C-alpha cells in the first residue's frame, strides 16, 4: 500500500518537473487526477485483498483445529466399533448359553416326566401283583 503512495508521489514529482508552461500544467493535472483515482482504486483493492488473505489465514488455523477434532472423533468411533464388536461376541455367547440351558431344562423335564411315568407304572405293577397274590 505504501509502495503505491510513494510511486504516486514520484510520478507526480517527475511529471511536475517536466511541465514547463501553464497549458501543459492543466493537462497534467487532469492526468494526475486520473492517476490519483487509479491509485485510490488499487489501494482499495489491495486493502480488500489483504483483509481477505488475513481472514483466509484465520480460517486455515480453524481448519487445523477442526481436523484434529475430526481425528479425535474417528478415534472414538473406532473405539465404539471395537466395543460393539465385543458386545456382539458376548451376546452370541449368551445366546449359546441360553440355548444350552433350554436344552438342559428340556432334558431335566423329560427325565422327570420319565421318572414319574416309571413310578406310576411301578405302582400299577405292584397293584397288579397285589391283586394276583392270594
């Protein structure tokens, strides 16, 4: 920004020294005003670009922070996936255990019913023997 101002003054000084008569001075003043407008426009654009670059740099620093947060979230998700996998494995073992318990209960129930049947038949046999004996 300062470069343009210095260049402008050098340009003005060189132009002013080169002007020798009043008519040329009037023409140069118009040229100087046009140059002044151009320098002002350029200065405004450069200021705007500097502001945008500064904002961009600030956003880049935020990006690094966001990236680290994303990496942390990925790590947590990976841990959750591992935990879910372990829980799933434990659930499969629990289902197997439940199936085994159900089979044992069915077997015990069958054995119980078989014992009751044998006892009943044994009692019936004893009754028949008792009726047959004089």
